[in-house]
C-alpha cells in the first residue's frame, strides 16, 4: 500500500513539474567590446574633428592653473594637441599610433614622450589626445555596481597595446545607455593613480561627454578638470601629422 502511495506521489510531483511554465533561457552576458564602442561614441568623433579643450587644475578646491588646447583628431589613432595659451604658445603634442612627440618652440627637434607625460596637473598627453577604450584595451564585463546613484555595468580593461596611458582601467558604464560614469585608472605597478568621473551634456548637437574630472589618488587635494568646449568637423592636412614638419609650422 505504501509503495502505491509513494508511486502516486511521485507521479503527482512529475505532473506538477510538467505543468509549470518553462523557464526562459538566461540572457547572454553583455558584449564588452560592443559596450566600449558605445561608450567611446560619447567621447570621440567618428570622423576627423577639431575639439577646443580647456584644462583647469585645482588645489585644495582653488583654481591653480588653466590652459586652452586645440585637439585635432583623425581616424587611425592620429591626434595633434596644440596649446592656445600664451604661456605655452607654440607647444604641440603629436600622437601617431603608439608614438608620441612633443614639439617645443625653443627646440628645432621633436622629442619623444610617453602617453603618461603630464601636460598640466594630472592631465596626461593620452588623456587630452583621447585614446579609445575599444581600440586600445581588451575588456571584460565583471559585474554591476551603483556609482553616484547610477546603476552601472562594471568592466575591467587591460592594455592591448603599448602606447596607452594606463595599464589597467576599471570602467563603469550606465546600464541605461552605456555612457561613461566613472573610471579607476591604474599604473603598471597596479597602483591606483586617478579616479575619473564624466559629465554628460550636449556637444555639437549630440549627447556626449562635456567634461572629465581627474581626482588624484596619490596626491590628495588635487583635481584636474578637462572640459570639451566645442567640437566641429575639420580635417587638418596630412603634413601636420609629421613631427619634423611641426618644428617649422603651426596649424592656423
């Protein structure tokens, strides 16, 4: 009798299980590279462009220095940063792929530098020349986190080429539209160098990053703010992306 009851119970359990609605298949994890491409679109023009950029350095909450740069961007990892401030008049930084040069008005020879070379405050050459996350780093989605009240997807990025400013980045993108919210920027020694936060707005009629704040994690009380004042489609002639040519000529 007990055996029949057990079989009946098992049959009832099986029927109940079969009557339950099938579970939907688990959603695939978000594609890291696709997310980085979307995030880059908020920071960079897809074609040749000219970006007027202001860099301000604050110490203890007070403005310490301010500079204006004109950044000429070209596809294929080419950028030219031209100082527009009188105190640095004639200074230029050129990025060609993994190679960087600085051209000083007092020198007739371009000098090789690294992308971590400081231009002003904590703004490195690579920060102002706007390296791409999708093109320069290998990314992996590692979780979700709320940052400053914004639900975010967390990605760990490892440098995929030598000409990058930071060896590793922990990047936080909005789960709503993948715009960048914050980033932890690490040196090759694995030391946290800076914490970046991003301010969204409208640039050239499109939603995009209008400012980036760099909080110094090594020297406390210092903050560098990079503001993108304007952006327009413009293509600088090819000869200006030659470091030797730049020693004798300035873009208009």
